[in-house]
């Protein structure tokens, strides 16, 4: 039997920053003077957001001694929970729900007002969109189209067809599933269904993703699948062929946290399909939902087991954390009008349960795949199974190596990367070089240190220079991969976009940066116009999310780190299509499988508690 799932990690991943301490001091001043219980609580609430939580659960810290490096005199235990909550409730800077003050207290959860406000607005949007059944299409026609697009019924429940039916019937739908479960092929069929069922009237479908890289990948996948889709040219013409980032779709106002599209100026669309939804933070998701008309469909696609957004929130976990094992009788009956063979997975009274479908069959990673088997065992927290799979030669697509020394590590790194990167410097065609770099990538858990992105990139460049493949000095050279680290709307490049430095043969061989520009096209950008970027032989697992590579080398630190979690390990391993090599100690691997980092939030309770 696998070991029980590890308890969620609520402990601090960092000390208090100067911002946390100054914010806590400001709250004290606004409240009228020295107030130790308020100071500690405010510092915790500020730090929680920087660590990705929406709020802080005071119960996790009640009676705990907390160290403030900036305020040594304040190192004293937090009050007991009941006393602490009472003291905070009496503070003029702490609001009960509904009041606008810097801090909001809800039970034992303490929020910065801004995040409490986002959470409530999103919960209201979700609950409103969960209600009722959409009736703007012909169910008989839908059933005929479903058979045409998905084929005849398979043995057992066809969850791709069920997901499509739910997307038709509900104004909100979350389609969740791991890599290779057919999420993108389901998305294109949903788009075809919507286009066909509304062919007699204007019907606008939008495709979006959180990053430029993820949007490009969605666009490429849709266009690759389109020729094999069993539909007429008229239906195919209604399927969107381009995808945008969520930011560019909402149109940000320069030097402002606001967007041009909001509840008062909504997007002109009837349906929006958003891929890689696990990467979207609370604030952006709230703004997206409010910018989509209430009678339009919002369809989110993602993998709840992947890493959550860099900013605050873990929305797919919150959405899919209740009783989503069944549908309501009304939805079951409506699905049966489209799919008479549908029997229903059980009964649930929660409105949100009607909107969640999990794709369960892995088409890419079957039981013969080490990547697939290891990822499933990682999600279940079964370290012994993970270790057994990684060490089993019967799974050649997933290999585990334990470095024995620094010299051994560097020798193997050179043996690994030189043959795989050599061809990247032999071609003068940017498209070819971009494709070659997409075939192999080094992934790291950390940014800094000898086993982090900065250290590994420096070592790889030095190895390439010793081979004579790149110059020993200089910021730019032909064949250098780069990763954009900040959105730049003027040049239409976004955080996470991958590019390559190459001579521009149409401009006298001047070095420029080339980026994918839809399909087989590339766009050239003068180096002086490049937004902030970094070398990208190696990249963090966070940055790799939304990408896939033929082969990956995943490097974890030699000793356990609270940053190396089950979600990071799962996300890193599943970035590989064909082969993943993992380098880490057994101690680090055991810790990663056992460490499940849960982000504190009140959203799941707001969505599920009454049901």
C-alpha cells in the first residue's frame, strides 16, 4: 500500500521581508500604537501573499514563536487562537467581511483587503455561471455532431465526449487532465461543436492562454489537429486558428494594474477557451471572468496536479477540491439528450460539481511509459513506487541518476549536453535552430546556486566554448537560446517566450533575435529592442510550464528543499514527450514526493461549503 498523503505544508518558506515588517508597523500606527498581536498578524498576511497564498490561516501560527530579523525586540509568541481572533476583530484596521479596511478577518483566515475582494468577486462569478443549463442549441443536432466528431461510443465512459457535452450545457466548465489525456483534441472538438451549432448567427469563440509560449503552443496544436477533424469546411472555418495571452486579450492600460476590458467594457465573445489555466493567478482570473459576458461560456483547461501560478492562488486545486464525483440529475438528463448512452457518474448536489470533468485515459503515457507511471505515483505520494519505476530498465523513457561527486556531475553534464546541442550551431536557419532547441532542454528546480538555472547555464556555455561551438566571451552569439522574462507589448513578446540569436541573412548577417510567429514562421527583432531576457539552455520548471520538449534533463538540488515539492517534480517530469532523465539524490527525491505544498485560501470553502 502506498504511504498516506503528506500533510499540506503551511510553514514559512522564507523569513519576513522588509516590506512585511514595514506593512505590519504601518498597521500598528494606523491602529493607534504598539499592538503585538496586530503586528504579527499583519506581517504574516503580507508574507503569505508573497509566498503564493491568498490569505494566512492564523491557526497555523497561534502560540508559535516567530522571528523578525528586522525587529529583534518583537520576537515573542503569537497569542492563542481565540484570544488572537478577538483582539484582531476589535482593531480599527481589521474588517469583518464586507467592510473596506486594510485587513479582513474571516474566521481564522486573515486577508489583505485586495485579495479578499478578488476572492469574493471570483466566487460570485463562478457560482452565478454554475447555475442553470444553457439552452441555445439543438440537442439532437448536437448529438449527431458529437458522433461525427468523436466517433462511435467507446467501451466505458468517454470522458472527452462528456467534457464536450458539459461545455455545451454549462456557462462555465473546467476540463482537467494530465499530459496526453486529450485536452487539446477535446478543445478543438468543443470549438467545432459551438461553431456548428451556432452557424446561423454570429458566434465568436476566443482561444487564450496565460503566457505567449502557452498561447503559441495551443495555436500550433489546434492547427495541427484541424486537418484530421471530421467536419465540413464550413464548420472548420468557424474554429479559431489563433490564440492570445489573457493579458493581451484584456488589453492592459499602460502603467496601470487595470485592463480596458472589464465588467463595464466586456469582451465581444460568446465563448472563450483558456488553456493552461493552472498558471493563472487569483487577480488575473477574477479580471478575466468579469470581462466575459455572463451569457458567454468560459471553458478552462488545465492540470490541477501541476505547479500553481507564480502569483497568489492555486485556483484549479480550489475549484476541483470538493465533491466532483457526480452530476446533478438535471445535468445528467440534459447530457442524455445529447448522448443517450450516458449513464452518469453518480449524484452531487454541489452546483460546481456539474462544471468539472476530469479526463482519465492517458493516450500518450500508457502503462509501458515510465514517465506516465512515475507521474501517477508521484501524484499519489508513493515514493517506493516512484523509486522502483525510475530504477527499472523496463522503462527506458525515464532514467534516474544519482551524482556521486561534483567532478562526476560535470563530466556527465558535458556528455549529456554536447551531443544534443552541437547541431544547434551548425545551421543558419532560425526555424531549424529553434526546432532543435525545442528538442532538448535542461530543467532546474532552483534559480540560483550551482544546481540552479544561473549556475547550469554558465557551466553549459563554458563547455560549449571549450568545444569551440560558441565564443568564450560576449553576450550574444549565433545559436544562443534566450527566454523573455518580462512582458513587452510594444514588440508583442511576453514572459516565457523562447527565442534564438542568429544572423539575419536578409539584413547583411546582422545578429538579431528570432522568435516563433505562428506555424512555421519566425519574426526577427533587433537586439536593441529585446525586452529583459536570460540565457535558456536551462530554465526553471516554473518557466517550462506550458511547454513540452522531446527530451529533458531535470536537475534537483542534492539536499531537500521546501521549494522542491510533489507538484514541481510532477510538472518537471511531464514536460518530456519521449524521455526524461532525472538527476538527484534519493534523499531529495523522497522529500519531493512527500512534500505537498498547499496554498491557503478561502475560495474552496466559499464554493463548496454549503453542499
